[in-house]
């Protein structure tokens, strides 16, 4: 039962969200304006129809009054004054109705003109509101696009949070390089390393000897330069000491 009520609540909220959608609200407002405009136009048509009926009645009564006056004139010309009097009485009745009808027609005409102006203004207002609704829809679309862009960029991260990973990798590489150098150094001081070094020296000496022999066969060997032995400090001291002994032996007594 709880799930059912939650479902109803979610459905209601979704329906309210749709009802509060600006596009739906603007479309509904436009439909309401069109409906009101259509109703007002229908009422204006009815008012104009009634004004036209009053105008028709006024025209008929005016024509009747003129006809009665023409009949009374003819009766007078024929010398029938009583008939003329009766016709004039009828004309007075018609003219009395014409005054009332004229006032009603004037009021109806004024009302119709006001209704026409109101209808025209309402039509202009609908056009203005329609243009405004289109502009508001465009703004709503723009705001939705901006919101979508903001949401899509929400996950972007320009912080230096990856520096720690690069730093850790850099330290790991340095540590590996130092370990490799240490192993190479230890290999150079080990017995195997020294043996390999001695073997390399022997191979170098043998290669040098073979190269010298090859140079001698090709006549490219150079004579070794004569070396002069420089007297050392010890030899100089011995010579001075011998010289001193010689002088002592030659001196008398």
C-alpha cells in the first residue's frame, strides 16, 4: 500500500512538473487568449446584429413616417381634412416611437463602436503576447541549454589531484634506478665482476699484441722513443755524499 501511495505521489509530482512547464503554461495562456477573443468576437457580432436590427427598424419607421406625411398631404390636396388629421395622428405615434428608437440606436451604435475598438485592441494584444511568448520560449530553451551545459561540465576537474600519482610514479622510478645502480656497483666489486674485468684486460692485451704484430708486418710500426732517466732526489743525495767522502780522504791528517 505504501508503494502504491508513493507511486501516486510521484505521478502527481510529475504531472505538476509538466503543468508548471513554461512552454505548456505559455501555450495554455495563448489558447485562453484565443478562446476569450473568439467569445468576445461572437458577442461583438451579436451586438452589431442587434444594432443592425435597430437601424433597420429605425429606417422602416422613418420611411413610414415619411409615407404618412405624404398621404396626409395628398388628403389635404383632395380636401379631405379629416382623413389628413387621422393620418397625422398616426404619424405622430410613429414619430414618438422613432425618438425612442433613435436614442436606442445611438446607444447601440456607440456600444458597437466601443466593442470594435476593444476587439481591435485585444487582437493587437494577442499578437503582442504571441510574440512575447515566442521570445519567452526561446529564453526558456536557452536556459535549458545553459543548464545542460552546466550539468555536463559539473564532472570536470581541473585541480592538480593527479600530481600525487605522477609524484609517486616519479619516486618509484628514481628508486628503481638507484637500485639498478647499486646492483651494478655490487656486481663490479664481486668476484664474478673482477674475473670478468681481468678477462677483459687480458683480451685487450692480446688484441694489442696482435695489433702490434700486424703493424710490424705492414711496416707501420714506429720506433719507441728514447727515454731519458731523470735523476731522482735519492740519486742526487748519494752523489753529494760520495763527493763529501772523497774530499775527507784527500784532506791532510
